[in-house]
């Protein structure tokens, strides 16, 4: 009898990744299809999670805490990196990518993937807060775009007096993570800080923090911002701005294609710039964005790295941006002719990205954010005086971090 050995076909490796439901479609249509065509031995299984990023974080967290997490690739909001890394849920990636390769990405996006000088996340797409303004109205009135907080107030009041707009400026004031992102920019614009990640020093009871709160309160008391702004989230502010009733909007890049869409009352009438600041200080853009890491519990780290290399490559990102309209994490794509033809504001957006500020990358980020949200909301809506609110917030944050005064 003759025995012939038959090579069994190799079963493809399946990598699981949890993602928000609206993001799943653009990933599946382009990135994943293209990757699987080039890598027939690797399959990507996208698990669609809830739209709210905090709920997605909860799902990842509970799966890691319970052990036996099914996820190989970890798609992370920038503010999760420190928590996930500190908990030991991620593989360090430093030995897989050179410093030279990292210089192709926006420096703040790379920084957002580090915890205690180790790299755990490769940036996939960036996101930054910025100032949108009605370029047409400023030109008609012979006004230059604002550079300082005072300029913003003055121009708003001029346009309101001329009955060009109902409101000067809208921002996110509701008690949620968006409030902290917005406040991080104003705080940095006054030269202040929240928590120093290296020393754990807390800056919430410093004069600059109170100046930042005074500015936001003055937008309401002087009628530049609507009284209800302390209940607004991103979409409330975008809709109001897009209706043509507002001169200035603090928001994220996603608002641009919506405001410029056919039928939008402000199509072709807007521009963007970095956030305003106090005289002698610099403006700041709160860094958002997403990146990918590898779960420590993954049985397929090599295949997972292959997927990360592909998803964050220049060519894959270029196609992804053109089809889905996201903000690149690779610097040269902001000025890529094909991308600029579709998104002419991207070179300006790079200027904003370069002014990015990170929300404190510390392991207890979620708890520190919760403290700031509660007291800041109370101060802005007048329930507690700013001084009392920030003293309490600073004390509670210091107790949490085990840091002394100052």
C-alpha cells in the first residue's frame, strides 16, 4: 500500500476587533477588504459595539478584567491608552517600529500612544478641536479672524449688533467628556494646566484655571453665547452654527463636510483656525483620534502587527481618508494633492494638529475627568462659585492621585 502525505490547507487566522457601529462600514468596505485580499491567511472580524465611546471602553475593560478577552486588535480612543497600558492589557510595540518610521506621524498622535515612555498604540486617525468661523461675515465687516479671547468677544458683539447673527460663539458645556476636551483648550490658551503627567501636580486651583472659567462664563453673561450652552453637546452646537445663526463654533473636523454639504445654509462661507488664546500665550487644540494596539492576551500578535502595519500605512490611510473623510495621522497626507482636492482645508488642519494638547495621559484619567466634569459644570452653570468648585476639584484630584498640594 502506498501512503501519500497530503498537506492540509492552512486555516486562516482570525483577528477580532471591537469598533463603534458607525465606523464599521467604512472599515469593512475599504481597509479590511483590501487587507484580506493581500493577506489571504488572515481574517479580520469586526465586532460592532455601541456608538458612545465610553460604552465601547466599558466593553473592552470588562472583557480584559474577566480574562479570556476575545480581542486581538484594540482600537483605542487616545484617552484610553494610559489606563489600558497601566492595567497590563497591551503589548508594548517599541521593538516593532523604528523612531524613523514614527516621524511620519503627527508627534502628538504618537505621544498619545505612549505610557511611561513605552509605545502601545499606533495612530490610525487624528482628531483635533478647532475654531470654525463665518469667513463671509468677517470679510463683509472688514474684520480679521480673532487671535485672542478678547478678539473673539469683540467680533462676536460687532456682528450681533449688526444683526448678522443671533449668537457670537457656541461651545460644548454639558457635563460629559466633550466639556473637558473643550476646556483643555481654553485652559492651555490661558497658560494653565490640569494634571502634569510626570509629577502628578494638579493645576485646577491656579489663577489661570479661574481665568479660563471666567472667560467661558462671560460669553454667557455678555450674551455672546446662548444661556443654554451649558447643556450643549457637539451636535447641538453644530446644528446651531450650520443654521447660520452663529459666528464662531468650537468643534471637531467632522463638522466641516456637514457644514459644506449641498443645501447647507453656510456652504462655502466658513473657514477654520487654531483656537484663540490669551495675549502672549499660544492656542491649543485638544487631541482626539484613534489608534490600534495589540491585546497582551492575543494568541496571534504577529498577525495583529501585520494588520496594524497595513491599516496605518500611507496607501491604506490615503484610500481610507478619501472614502471616509477622516483626519490622517500621517503628516504628509494633509498636503497630498488628491486629498487636498477633496478637502481643501486639510493643510490648515495640519497647523491645528501641530498645536494639539493631550488630556493628561495618566492611568486614572477616567476618574480625574469625572471630577473635573462635575465641578466645572457646576461652576459654569452658577451652582457653585468657580473658586469653591476648582478648590474642591483640585483637592479631590490630589486625593485620587495621592499627590500633595501644588
